[in-house]
C-alpha cells in the first residue's frame, strides 16, 4: 500500500531521511518496495516574482528579467512575449531538469545550466505550461495567480511535494494498513510518541434513536455495528488538501462525504460506508444473510446475483450493501443527498473473505476486513468521520451513536515462558527485557510471574488491533522483531548426518551428466500445454480447472511436444543441427493405483527425451555433411546405455501405431518396456511448423534405473587369442537383420566374442531380390587356443543354420 | 621424431678382465672410443639426406673410418684380436643403426613435406553438450547443503489442498492463500505452489531428527511476463531436532550464502510472514552488481532478496504429530530461477524456458 510521508508526519515527528525511514520499516517487517518522490521532477523549480523587465541590447525578441525568489534575485533572459513585471511565475534554476523542451520535436527533457544569451548571462528559465508538463500551452510563460506565495518550491505550490513509500504488507498485519498503523510501528522503533487526532464532535440534541434503528440478526458474522446520522450536509468537492492526500495514496476523489470515509480509512485503517439516509426504507438497517437468489446492483453499477450465505446490509425492504465489501447503487451518496448514515462495523474476517472471493470483488474495505480490523475502533472511526463531515460539509450530527455490540471482543491474554522464548531464538533475555520489548508494540505485561513457582511464566495482554497475535509463538516473533533479527548472533551446530532415500535424484543427476557427455544440450520446458497437444498420446490427461490460457490447460503426458516447440524455435532462429534433451515429469489422470501415485487418481513419472535433427556429425572441411537417420539414434541410445550400465536391450520395430512417430523401435530392457525411438510424423511436424526430420527417443527413468547392473564385478582378462573371420551371407532382401544375427549367436554359442555387421550390399554382384550382409566375427575360447579344425566346425555350423533356417547362401 | 627421442643410448663399456693389454691393443681401444664418440656427435648435426650420405661415406663406406679400423685389426696380436674384434664389431653395428634410424626419420619428414600438410586447417569437432543454467544452479546449491549434512527428498507436483495449504497452517478462507495464486485440478487437488508440502510428507513418514533439502517444480497462476513465469523451481530446506534455534537458522543460511555468493557479501535478515514459520524472515544480501550502492537490478535498494525462512510454526507440528515442546526447527526456501537470473544478470525469466541454443551455449 502507498504511504505518504507528509501524511505520516501528521502523527509523528520525523527527523530521519526517507531512505532511513524505509530501512527501518523494512527491518521491522514492513518491506518498502519502492520510494517515489512525487515532486522530484520539479527539483530546483520555484515560484518567483518578476521584478524588472528590460530590453536585450542585442536581440529584439529577448528581454532581460530580474526575478525574485525569496530574498534572492536572479537575472534571467527570456523570449516569451507575455512576461511583465509583477507576475508570479514558475522558475527553473541552474540544475533543474525541464521536463519538456518545446524546441525539440520529441519534447525531450533538458537540464539548465548557466548560459550567455547574445552576450547576457542567464541564471535560469521562466517556464511555459508545456515545458513543465502542466498543460499544452507553448505560446508564453505560465503566469500564476497574483496571490500565489512566492519563493516556495514549485512542487509545494502544486501540492505534490511528497514522498510515497510503497509498503508490501504481509497478510498477517492488517494493523499496518493505514498511516496511523505505520506511525505506531515507526513510533515503537524510534521511541517517538504517536499523536492520534483529537476528536471534538458537536452533536445536536436530537437523539439518534428517534431517527434510525439497527437490527443485527447475524451477530456471528457481524459482531459490532456502529453508526451515526448527520443531517443537512452539503455534497460537493472535498477541499484540495484532502484531494491531494487521497491522490497521493492512489485514491480517486469522488465527493466530500465519500472522500472523508476514504480519508478515515487511510488514516486509521477502519473501513466506513456512507448511505443516503432518505433512500433507506423506514430508516431501518438490518444486518443478515441474503435469503434468496435476488439481484443486487453494487456501486460499480454491476448487477450481482446474491448467494444465500452472503452477509448483507438491508433496509426494511431490500438489501442496500454487501457487508464489508461494497455498497449498493440505490443508497449511494449523490449531489442531492442531504442526510447520511455512516456505518462503522466490525465483520467476521472469514465471512468477508468468502464473499469477496465468491463475487470476485476486492476492495480497500474487503482487504482490511478479511485480514481482521480492530473491533474496538469503530466508535472512534465513526466520530472522526462525523467531525470531518461537520467541518467540511456542514450539517448537524445527531446525538449519540447506534452501537450494536452484544459481546465485547476483549484483549487476548497470552502466557509466555521465558525459557521457551530464549531456547527458540538462541538468546538469553530477562523477563524485564522481554516485557520492555513487547510493550513497544502495545503488548502489556499483566502478570510478571512472581506467583509462579518457577518464576518463568509471564502473562501479556494484546491490543485488539493485532489479531495475528494469538499464541506464545506469536509473542516470540514480536520479541524477535523488537529485538532486531540482525542482533541475533549466528550459530552453527556440528553437522549431523541423516541420509534419506534419495537414490533416484542422484540417478537423474548421473543420467544428465552422461547425456551431456554425449554432446547433447539440456533444455527445461513448460509442463503445461494445450489439451489438443496433450491428447495426441493419451486420453488420461490431467486438466487444470483454472488455466491461465487455453494453450496451458493440460499437464503434459509426454515430453515430446514441448521439445518440438523448442526445435521449431531454434530452426526458426537459424540453428538446424540440434541435439537436445530434457529430463522432466509427465502426468496422468490415472484411476488405477500405481507406484507413481501419491495423490489418488493422479500419477507423475520422470522421463527423459532425446531429440535429434539435422546433420549426423558437425561439418568439417573434408567431410560431406550427412543427414541423420534412425540408425544414428539407435547407435546413440546403445552407446548411452552401455555408459549407464544397461544390457539385455531389445529393439522391437513398430510402425503406424504411435501417434507422434511414423515408425521406430520400442525399447525393452530385461523384457521391460523402457521407451521408444522414432521418427516424428510429417503431420505432427507440420503442426509444429518444422520442415526437417526430427528423431526422438523418450525413455522412462525409473525403468532405466531399475535395470542397470548394479554391482560391478571384475572378470579376469582373456588369456587366449581371438580368431577373426569374415562371412558374407546372402538372404532375401526383406529378411530382418536381427534374424541373421540371432542365428549367428545361437550357432556360435559361447565362443562368439563379438560380431559386427560391416557391409550390406544389394546390386549386380548378386541375384535380384537378395542382399549380402558381411559380418566380421571374433571367436575365442576361454580355456584354450582354438585349433583350425575347431574354427572351421563353428563356421560350418553357422553356414548350415543360415542355409537351413533362412534359406541363405554364403558369398565366396 | 624429436631429437630427444632419436638420441642414441650408446654405452660400450670397455671392460677388460684378466687381460694384459698390449700397447697396440690399448691404442686400438682408444681409437674405437674416439670413433664412437664422434659418430654419436655427428649424427645429431645431420639435417638432410645429403648430410647423411656424407656421414655414411665418413664412417661406413669401404674407405670409411670403421673399415679402416678393421684393416688395422691385423696389427693386433692373435691373443687380443678376438676380444678387440668383438668391440669393433659392436661399434660397426651401432654406427649402422644410428645411420638407419636417422635415415628413416629423414625420409618420413620428406614424405610429410611432399604431402604439404597444412596444420592450420581446423580440427574435426564433435558435438558439445551443455547443462541448462537452472539445473547448474540447483546442482551447486545441492552440493553446498550436502556438505553441511543435509539429505534430499522430493514429492509430487500434483498435490492436495491439505499438504499444500492446510497442514502448513494456511487455514481455509485465509488471506494468506492469496499470496500464492493456485492452479486447481479439482476442488481439493492442485498444482503445488511451493515445495513446502514435501516438508509435511517427510514429517508424516518419519520421526525427528529431519535434515533435508527439497528441490522441485512449483506453479503459480500468474500472467507470464519478464518477471514471472507460471512455473518455477524451488529448493526448500528443513531441519528439526531438539534445541534448534533461530541463531542456528541464521548461522546455516549465512554459511550457505557465503559459500554460494562469496565470503565478502553483507547480509541482513528482516521480519516477514509465512503461515508455516514463526518467527519468519527474509534474507537479503548486498547487491553484487552495484555492491550496495543501488542499481536497476536491486531496485535502487542495494539489497537483493535471496530466500525466505523461519522457525517451523508449532501448528505445523500438530498436523504431523511432532511434539512442539520437545522439538524445534527451521525451514527455508529459495527460487532457483530468481537466483539464476541474478547470477548471470539475465533480465527476462522467459528466456530460461525458450531454450534457444545460442542461449544454452553460454553456460
Ligand atoms: Zn544493485
């Protein structure tokens, strides 16, 4: 909220600078987020009087003026046609920054310095409205009314010589949402007295009870209702000083009565409401909950359908205000109003909050009521308003107040243990110090514990303007605040080790480093996306009930689409070779309970997505670039898996089954589904405006983690030599390579150390419809050097299998 | 093929055992020694194949020094001849191998020259991986707290109202809930607005002491702008044991801040409000851009807010069944995005989620 320094100074003597004050407020928990110097732009501008005007000896259009500012006189050369002696004018002196330069097409500001104009010294400038940003008139200097006070700063003359503190007030501190509230805190800090305005209210001798009645039917939600009636007021504009005060804190002036209620609100923090007395049926106010779904028009001219548990202020017939939130149009103060009722009530915070949330209306009043106002200030606040109304709008205040307060809300009494306090804060404060510290904030010692056997229990009474202080711990916080957080010494106990089950977090860290080591760049993307995108892969989408926008209505069930967005962005910015990955969560609306569910019906799963697009390897001067294909990705995944200790991996081709990919491979590790490799469908690519192939692999982190070979065990190095043999197998073109490989594996058995496909040939050298697959085999027995005979037998076994099972031949 | 590598390791020790060596024999041995020394010296000065040919003529040709030596061997007595002959033979072999090695080196140099290899051509590169600045920041924070004896824990992003608010002492219909604009999935299920619900989940599942940090993604229903994004990442800390004090909280966090931001930082703790801690504080450090003088980054205050913290509120203990009379503790939380933006002077949070490769490469 905005706090005006001038306003604050009405209640407390302040000799410290605004920045010091801001520091003090911040350090007591009222964070000053910004300091605004309202008059700052008129630094070095003053109201001056033109004393003398003489012709410039060398220029027809210029005159030399003698201008008085206070006791000082300044020579100023001026070019305006309308300058004459005796005028009151706005003068900028050397160092002043003129907000707009009327000789510059953009009106840029400029700073005044001492200049010679055609040989004559000039020590400032008499400004036009345009130059001061006070109007658009450029034709001559701005002439102020003759009765203006000369010599004062222009900001003061304009009533904007104020400093505004933007204070961030946490929800527990409704007491600080006013100038008196802030003054109270500052007073406690600086040991200064706070001057609360004295109220001298003249009442006439007509008792209020003859003119108005108040009936509170719901005293739970309205524990106190206080009101006054004022007759014969004259509605008009409020005085300029009040308008300036309100404008400075961001409130638009309306009329004198409304302005006064707002003024009292910003002064003491208690919201008031003024009704037009004549428009209240039977002059009777009834406080009760709405009973039926009727419509009601609020002050902002909006029609609202009332909900049955909304606390309403009603007259004998109809509702006239939503209690504590906003008044109604029908009883609004208008120019024709002559009699008013001022309401000063205390409402239940929870009820006001529910109402404010339900209708989506957040007002200065509701903000304070829902945080908790002081129930015992209502009489003071209504009297203060009546006094100001009598002063400003005339009229007569009827004798007495209506005050429905069946059960007084009294000051809370709280026990405090000295040892507990010191133990928690790490201090050793005495009972005396504690009670002195608390008394700064108005918390009074009522029992010093002398009757307590341990002499350890103190009892305090908390003022009703501090609804946040309810428990011992709340008092401890006040003690810490008064003592100063910065005065509490640092301590660090020797570190204690408690280890938690955080393997999966470590695993993700390891996985991330391994993938980065494979030359991939990590991205972090939004987990919210469009429903149409999320539903590409599943119908078990988690939807957000109140999304920011339609394109963030669902939680992602796959990491692929957000990755495609990133790929699109980068290609769009000229980067076509991409190797990106993300480790993140996906979310499902899942009614089958599984290991990832904490909240029933929803599951979250960690995944990793790897995406590749563009060239297979970085371009070099002697290599032709080659586009990626799916085997690059398969190789990447295998290399990565080897690095992260995964084996028994199976790739199973699929096509036309996945929504995002056109074809690819599902990956199984030890028979468990671990994810897939695929080529993004062209329809999906065009949806994301991508015009080049994108290869992806999405893997489930927990499956990778679960299947890694955990213990590393040393195996002695082979003692016998490897025998290398090449073999070229000719089979039908359509036969899957995997089939050949499984035949080789089962034929050779244990002695097959390694094999590698090094060529696939289709062409003139072999029959049409056939392919030749050349393998390099490495054979080795663990316990002896293999003989030629042994090797030939194994090779023959492989050949037999190929011929028999695959109808293949061997190419010589 | 550096000079060092081709330096011959020659050492013919002339050992004479049980022999009486004649004058002639002795002269021969001296001569062999001299030839050997000069052969070693000469080979090192050779820079070209034609130099090498001169060397061959000098030592190994039919009329060369080594051949001369064998001629002179005739003058040596029959008793001494086998012995000295063996030494002369060794010399010949060694000079020959000096010559061969040099020849190989010079020829391969010539081959390189013939290829005219331009060594200023660029090398063939591989792809370079990068770690996202957010996970880098988180890694550093984790490392510091691990060293201070903290463990790590995580929890779900889809949370219930109870863990996200109620058990953290945000009563229903309380204005404190407005501090965190919430995305709802259903009436009582929401996207967590902070990592603090994991505190509750830990305390529900284990007795004190507890000493963990809790990293994770959190969501706020706020319009996306340069200063705020609809989701961000937090690291939460929780320490509960007997006798944990506010001074301990300050000590730990100051130690963290000095480790992370540098030991010369100034800091301050100022009162604040979080429903689940009391007393609550926010910790500021001196702005590292302007060193406290005031600049755009610190909004002219000279201070940067880096974290929120406080002593765990006794109401929270009630929800999880800890005895507030026996245990006390502290909690703290910081935003990874905020820290990352500050560290690298990034002025728009959205760039973190844009993942432009030109941006990622900078970290
Ligand atoms: Zn700064």
